């Protein structure tokens, strides 16, 4: 399918639709406010707002090196609300007039879905959509400043900006689309949440739509006023062919891949439920029928495919590398770069200064020399794993940075360095680096168990006062004390976790999760975590007397589960050690004996 520019007839209709909420705003205003709105309209603000929406429709996907029209390649998403799954074409189908939190795991298309909803908001002509990427918040650019700069670009200039903004928000003329709450650095998450809450409390008719991965950071916004939550539903096998066709995959490739998927394991088929994974499958397997066995296998193949295989289809052509590095060297440098940028800046979008700093440290870590300009050219134009966005450079998908960060840790040959890396993740970074831990569990299984899983379990057992050989698994007399250090959190798929509060030197509460779902989820299913997003379990027990007994039962099951896990890990390591010893001590079998 040829991807063309935005349909101009559609934009003409969009421009007409945009005039309606502006006209309603003018009609509802009076006195000086009416003059202010009139001056804003006459200054060409609607044209600039329309241009912003046009920009939303132009995206660059992992499937194409060219800018594409979102409208043309968008595959309709379905949303799950209280287990009820429905197709969604505009915001009011999900939340009515209420605010909305949209969650979805890595690669489920949250940003694309939010862009589509913003474009639909414009086409329906009900409210003026303002789309803001929260990942751009940093120490010099908070939510308020980001909102103001977005308004200026959209035609709401600095003159009388606050008065005009007040008119827009108080009259309910605006819907704020806030993309990627989970991409905020942890230090900015609570201040940003507080500023959003202040806006919603000040302007009752304002509507806010937020996207985020599920987990700790999304829990920060679950108690915002008038909020409805929806989860993007996974793709089904019935979506396979129409989705691939929508992104421009040739029919012959679709049939070949479909046959390969049908022959693959059930576990692999369960992976192929997100737009990202289906797209990666096209990129990595489009020339053959062999489907990777694990999620990490897709990413392992990705760099070679994007950097090399694309040009393999052009006989006799060898792309000139700007760095003069081999693909293997470039990948090693890129792996170090991903880790440094994740560790140092904790976000996928980098300013040029941050890009340069990350490159300099990556060169030192990898021992591979290159100029920063050459590296930027190779990763944005050859490998295409990053793209230039204005003055910034960003990974084409957050999961690219996460996978190569995990791979850097996996490839550390020094166990002491690996232990330091795992210790760092197990601290305040635990929630923010959850995807890296999932990758490491696959690609670095032994060290993941040794340096993360086992220490985390042991830490939990100490926290609950586990006494080996005692009549009880932990002392009930210390239960209330233990509860003060524990929190009930909701995690992926509406499951629950007990979290351990660890105050750091900045007095910021970080969370160390010890269990996702399992026994605790079954015991505590009747409690809605949204009502207690930050309460410790002692406060929850005070509000719900039966919680104390249930918490004790849940903790007993957790302790039993973890003791069993530790035993299984120990047995597995002993078996691996014995098998290795047998190989090392076995006499060689000579071919002539």
C-alpha cells in the first residue's frame, strides 16, 4: 500500500469542524472575554490549531522509513472497560463526558490511539483538542510551561494568554490529550499529577485524556476527579491478516507469515497480540517463515534487519556507513548508548546535549570510537532505530531503548558489575525498569535469579519478620508493624501487589514490589486499589477491620510461595552446576578409539 500525504479533503472538513467549538466559545463569552476570543480568531489561531492537528496525522512508524498518514494506516483499537470490550471511534464512546485514563502494555499502540482520538475530536467539532507529549517534561520544562508553549504554537500567544486559556478551559471548549504518563521521570510524576488535578478541580468542564502503561506511575493518576479507566484490548488471531494489510504488507508475505505463525508454538502465538509485535514479525520474518521463539528473539533480529537486510534486497548495493563501523560494532555502540541514555536521563527522547553526553559515555563503555555526528546519522538514517524530532532525537519506540538496556546488562562479563546493575534496578528504579527486568528474565536468567529475584525475596522475608523453624511463618504480634511498611497497589491486568515503601534521601516514597497477583490478588480482590492509591496497609486495615485477618492469610501464602521459589531456584542451580561439572570432568571421546 502506498502511503500518501494527509487527505486534503479530510483536512478541509477538519478545518470546518474546528470552527464550530470556536464559534460556540465566542457565543458563550461576554464583554471583554468576547473581544479576546474575537481577537484570537482573527489572528489566525484556528489555522495554526489546524496545522497542529495535521502534524498529529503525520507519523513515522517502525514499519516504514517514510512519514505516513496515521489516518491511512490506523487499525481500529478496541477498549476494555470493566471486562466489556468494544470498538472505539471517539472518546465519548468510552468515557462520556468524564476524564479518561487509557492503559496498555508495551507496543499496544497507546500513543497512536491517543493521536487518533485527538484527530477524531477535531473532526466531530465538539471541542478543541490539544495533544501534549508528557515525555518532554524535565527539570527546565514542567507541565505548566509545556502547556503554555503548546498553546503558543497553537496560536494562543503570550499576549493575554492566561485570560484566553481561562476562557477556553472554563467554557469546556478544550480536551487535553496527555500522552505517556509512564514516560515521565519519577521525580516529575507527582508534581505533574498535582498540576493536572489542580486544573481539573479549577475547571469542572475541562476534559483530560491520559495514556500510560499500567503499574505504579499510572496509579498516581487513578484518583483524579471524574476519571474513567479503560485498557486497550489485545489483538486476536482474527486481527492478524487485516492488521498486516493495513500497514502495507504484501499479500504474499501475509500468507507466508500466517502459515509460519500457525506452525509456531502456542507460547509464540500468545506474544503476537500487539501492533508492535506484529510489525516486528513483518520486519524480522518477512523474507522467511521462521518465527522467533521468544519476545527477545524479535529484538535480537531487529538491528540486523533494519541496518543490513533492507539493503540486501538491492543487488550490488552497500550502504556507506557514516561512522565507518561494521554492523556488529555499530550494534555494540548502540547497545551501550541505549543503556547510558536510559540510566542517565530515564526517557526515550533526548535533547542534542543529552544525545552527545550519552554518546560520549557509550564510546568509553564500549571502547568503540565514532564521531557523534556519524553515530547520529547511522542510528537515524541507516539503522532507523531513532528518529529526529525537531531539535530532539528519540527512539522509534520506548521498548527499543528498554531491550538494548537489558542486553547491555546481560553482556556485562564482570559479575560484580552485573550485580551493581541489578542492585540499582532493585532500588527506586524497580517500577520504572519493569520492562527491562522482563527482558533480563528471558536473556539473563541465571543472573536475574541470583542478583534480583533471590535478594528481592529475601528482603521481603526480612520485612515480614519471617522466622525459620518457627511455629508460625512470621510473628503475628509484628503484623501491624509490618503493615505500616506495606502498601496495596494495583498492577497489570487488575491484579494486586504488596509494595514496600522505601524512603530515599529526598524523602520520596519509592516502591519495591514483591508479588504481582497470585495469592494476594485472590485474597484481596474485593478491595478496590483506586480508593487507596497511596494508603499503607495499616490504614487500610483501620478502614476495613476484616483486612487484618485477610492480610495475615495473604502474607502466609506469599511467604510459603517464596520459600518454595527459593528452594526451586536452589535445586535448579545445583543441577546446572552438576551438569557442568560432568561435562568438564568427562574424558574426551577420540574419533579413533
